[in-house]
C-alpha cells in the first residue's frame, strides 16, 4: 500500500498499514513497503499490539535501515483516523539520510553530551550528502514521562537552525504506559531523536484551531515537577476552572478539557497547556509544563474541519507535498469524536496524504505543546 502523492506519482515516501492483531502484521508491512532500501523506517504502533511478539517478528526485516517508532493514542493511516493499526513510514535512502540518538533515561538527559552527539550527527550527514540541503529533526518521547518540556528545550540547543517536530507516545485513552521503539525493543522513560537530511524540500509546521478569549485565570498553587495545579485564583483548581466554565466540578471530563482548553502567551504566540484529568483530591493534572504565577487564558475552538483543511492546503505552494508526516494531539481526536466529525477530519487527512499518529503532546523546536497538530510536509525533489 503506497501512499505516494497521486499528483506526482513519485515514490518519495513509502507507507504501509496492517491490523495490530494480525498474526502476519510484520509480513504485511514488509510486503507493502516494497524492496527499496530505506534510510529509516518509522513504526507507529497501536497499544493493543502484542509488543514483544511484534518486535521479534519485525527485527531485521528492513535490511540495514534504522527502525524506530512508538506506541500511539490512535493512528493516522490511509483513510485518516484509525485505531488498532500499525502504520509504517519508509524513507528511501535515495532521498533521505538519517542519524538517530537514543536517550535511555529521561530523568538524566545530560544535555551537554546530547548536544555534542547532535552536532556530530549533523556534520556527518552534511559530509556524506553535501548536495542535499533540506534538514529536519523528528522526536518521539515517552508520553507519561513528564519530561518532554525539559527534553525539547535541551535538544533545541544542539539543533542550530534545524527545525524539530515530534510527538509524545500514547497508550490510547488509558494513560497506563507508553513506549518508544529503538534497536528492536520498546522502552519507557526514553526518547528517540532522528536527524534527517534530504534532497526533498521540507516544511515543518504547527497549527491549532483555538482562539483565546478575554477570560483569564492565574495559577496560584502548583507543583511543576508533576504538572499538577492545586489552586487557580486562590481557589481549589478543578472547582474554580468549573466555575469559570459554568459547569459542575463533578462533571469535568476529557471532552470538557478538549472543548475548553487554556493557553499561555509566550512572546507573540499562544501555546496550549492542556488539562489531562482531575485528580481525586481536586487537583488538575496537566499534559505540559505549568507553574505558579502562570496566567492562563481560556480558549474556544474554531470549526476544526475547515481550519485543518485550510492549514494543510496552505502547505501547497508551487507543488503539493508528496506526503505529510503528522503528530496530532489525542485531545483533538477526543473533540472530533464528541462533535461527531471524525469522518470529516479523516477525509481532510486523507485528502492531504497525512500519515502519523495521535499523541499525548507535541514538540515543535524548543517547545512542548498540547492540542496541536505538528508535522513536516515533504515535497518531491526539484529534479523530479
């Protein structure tokens, strides 16, 4: 199953999809990807997969290619939103060169050593492919580690002008355990950074469909290490958030948080600080960094379907992307489900040839964000 752009007919990127419970899932993926040698294969794996069995089946099936990946909160496949699938993305070595960096303990990022490794990788890619000028970095990280903010900030120092995007690994809507895939094993409390160089033009982007309102609130009590807020406006956090929304605190749900997110302003931009859940004691557990004194602004969503179609259409300038590798927050999927527009969103994703996964958070350059769509548009080489 090849998801190359139907407008160009070029095999810029190979994609394949298989049910996660199929006993021959690995065989299906390998057959659909074809024999072309790959610089990198990325696997987005449903958490319903028997991870141990799958990793044994897929080992050494893509020749010399590096194989990385992560578990998901849903997949973005050939027809848009899906669940219970394994999505494979193959970057052929005729168009891509890749170096990977594995971070095996997110409690000890060791930024200085990582930055040295990243600079070395970038120089090596430039030396081996001096005529290829496009660069980007892709990050996959344990989505329950609470370390994405620190990781993105630290890694950005080693990237220089190279744009980074990525997603936090998921576990459906269970929030139990998430994994990244590296060297034929699934790991928790870990991350994989891929640095890429290509002869294909690329554009890294982020977008969200949220508009800030005039309603503001101040975090007056928080534990930034655990991303917990226990006071807003000097009142118990969940109760005050519910009061501002005019809702019963006992009725707060994932859909409430998806429909009524909060954002923070950093410079001229706003970034979502999504709420994950209400703790038993009434604290609000956030998906990303939060601290006392932060001013939160309530946001309201635009029409999600029209906004997504408009933003993805804007990525077509002189030519259409051959494909878009995307990281889409699970809260966007929750909102789409509650509003019964998953079919419409799926049609937009398929129309623009988007492949990827639903995440527990997204990274763009030095920032970890939520309720956002991040990705890279990959265009056919000019020679093609």
